C-alpha cells in the first residue's frame, strides 16, 4: 500500500497517536457497510471503535449484500451528507462467496451503471460503491454547509476492505485481496489471523463449526457460517483485536489510555459510591488509581468501561484520580480525569415525567412505572422527559445532578451488549400529555453521559449545575429535561419513573465543596468559552505545561503538551454543544475545570 497523503492523516488521526502528536482536536467516526457479519449484534466493530475512542456508524443490515448498499447509494439514501462529512474511515465487509474483482463488466464512470447491472454482478456493485463514495467525498467541496466547502479536493476518502472471518470462502477472500491491491486500500485480514484454518481439522470437522451458530456448505464441506454474537463471545473479541491491529497499521498505534468519568459525584447518606474508567487501546489493562491519596492497583481488567466501588465520603470529598495504566504491549500509557464524590444537601423529585414512543406516537406514558430510552435505528426510538421546580435550587449550589435508576436493558439477542451515549437537553417550559407527535424540539443541549451494561442496577447521572443556574438567574421557575440516545445503539433501556415505589428520579444538590483546597489554589486557573470567537480561553497564574479537554463521557477533544505559557486558547468551533472537563497541568499541580459550550 502506498503511504497515505499527509492531508489524509491530518483528518483521520485522533487518539490513534497521542504519544507522537502534540494535539488532538476532534472525535473520529468509523462507518461500516455490510450484512449479517457486520450488524451491531456481532459487536466486533463497536468494540473496535471503542478501542480507538471513535464513534461507530454501523450501516450493516442482515440479509443485505453489496448490491443493496450500491442501490441505496444510487438513490441517495445510504447516508446523509452530515454522516459522510464526519466519517473518517469507511469499512466494507460484504463477504458473500462471489467474485468481486472481475473487471470484464466494469464501467469507467460509475454513473453509467444501471440498477439491474449492479444487482446482477458483485464486482460491479463493489466498483459502484467505491467510486460513488470517493465522488461523494469529493463533491462535499461544493456543499456550502460542509466544512470542506471550497477546498480543492473535498473530503479525503479513506476506505478499508475486509476478508471473511475465516478462510472457507476462497473465491471471495482471493478476490477481495485483488480489489484491495487494485485500489491500494487497506485490508483487514480476518481469515489469516483468526487462529485456525480450514486445512487443519478438529476431530475430523472444520474448526469454524465450534465457533458458529449455523452451518454453510461450500463444495460439499460443512463450515461454520455466522459466528456466535455478543461482546462475551471469543470470536467477536478475536475479530475486534484483528480489526484494531489492522487499523493500527493504517492509523498508528493506540497507547493504552484510562479515562476516569464521574459515576457518583453526588450521593445520599448510606449509598455506595462508584467511579467508572473507560479504556482505549488493546486490553486487558493494569490500572493504578488513588482514593484520597491511597494508591490501589487492579490488574487484568477486561471490562470496558470498568465500574469501581470506592469508600463513601466522610469529612470532605472523596477524590479519585488515575495514576498509571498499562497493557501487555506497553509499560505505561495515558491517564486523565478526576472525580470527587460528595453527599447531597438537598433532593428534589420531578412533578412530571414520561417517555414518548416513535411507533406508538399518539400514546401517553405519564402513568407508567418505567421510563424508556431507545436509539434511532428503525421506528422504535424512545425519549424521556422530566420537569422540576427550581424553588429548592440555589445559585450557591456547586453541583446539581439529575440521576435516574437504570435497572434493565432489552436487546434483540441475549448475548448482545452495547454502550449507549445519552444526551441531556433542557428548556424552561411546562408540559402535560406529551406524545411523540407533539414532543418539543426547542431544547438546549447540556451534556452527555455514556451508559454501559456494567451500569445496570445503578443510578446514571448528568450534571446540569451551570445550565440550571442560568435558568434560575433569568427568573425561570421550572425546567424540563430530555434524555435521548445518540448514534446507533439498539438496546431498549429501562429506568424507574416517579410512579415507581423505589429509586425514583431525583435532582441532587451539593452546596459545600470545601475539601481543604485554598481559595488561591481554586483561582489558580480561570477558563471560559466565548461563543463569539468559539474559543475556550485559559488563564493560569503559573506556566501551563499540558492541557487536555474531555467531554462528559470521557472522550478526548483536545490535548496539547509543553505549552510553556500561562495563557492559551483552544478553537472549539467543531465541538458539539455540551459539558466538557478541562484539565490543566502546571507547576507540579493538576487543575480540573468544567466548561459548557452552547452556541
């Protein structure tokens, strides 16, 4: 493969090379096209994206083939221009056992293909998808709404191809290698690295059979067809590691990275406190963290994220901070984040809560004992709403936390597990009788929280302090909050509602955060976001060594080292609205500040 152009690397590199690059400014998105071997229930792709700190856009549909993708592209409905713009790498895994590199029927101009020709020929379908994707990326230069508008070549088109998950499909596997060589595309070689081969039998049978849920017969030989699905399955974990290793060849090595996110920033007396660590890179991971200066080490961590119980706060805050992380391939990686757990001074309950359902779009669920969330796939999305009075909230409150109790997830398959990024937004209106058909859209985004399978049977929290106090300062008496699943997660999430007898939704307030930090230290770093120049401005009493910015769910949006001055500005024009944590290292001290971006 020829070296990638520097402009391509500049666009697609993010946390992939934190060790070798001084700055990281935007989150990456990987798009996957495919059929049953690529759908989210498999999870290898989603776990691979998590290892890179990237968002997944999984377009795979069970039963579809490459011609379905081509036909949808031809109709202009495969992806939106916004999805195309933010996609850094397009991965194709259509692996039916047909020839895909036959050039006898190919056309020079992809616009000359008819739908009938695409449906009849896998090689033509692959050729159309590749050429159409490259042209769509190029045409973004003519879209006034795109950030690539007016550029010379539009958006760089980075395409990755994949073999079948093992080596039984000899026609396809041989041809996809030819196609990758022709286009000089990177190839994920699942078949070479899966750990077994069709040429060495196990107890007289094909080794793939022990890892598959069904059988496919090719040339009279029975092979395993669809691998067992779900995050806990060996083959899905193996495919994830092969995918990550292949993408590292293209994009650079991922250093092991541990990102701490708040889980129990406010709790009630008698409750257990937790923090959550998200990891980037290849595990398992070894982690050392401090709880009130006491070092604790955990080895061989395989859960991602990992939920860790900490001692309840007593006098002052219980502070948790990562010290170091490593895996088997690298001695020391990158750590970031800090959490402080405190008891709440006040607790409020919603006077109204409900959810709305996309299919049952005229049904009200105000009296339901559960609140439900579901992502955008299909027509079954759900959104949840809460209304609170602000009469118990004070401008002196340092933390105002919405928390809801997450007690169950329903997936299409029992072994499937996904992470769900849930956005919180709000306004100052009062509602009744909410249904899907009249749900409000005039909401200001406040932040995001990642909900993972390990969070089941615990509270999920969103910090709304700055936004809530903005409403209070302008005389608002009520706020309504909306929870919505972002991206393409498929699980149906259940939370207890106000009608439940246990674990009702709550707004917790913490007014006193004194923990032995002097006022001088608290004011050592000042920061603010200016919506006019769309920059985050940082001013420190001492020289700034390192600066990093993370979203509320722990995704790194900016990192710069060895700054060497006490004033610094960060261009945040491409940052989504929400809550961010700004971490400043300098003068042998680390300061954490919260920034809200709202345009």
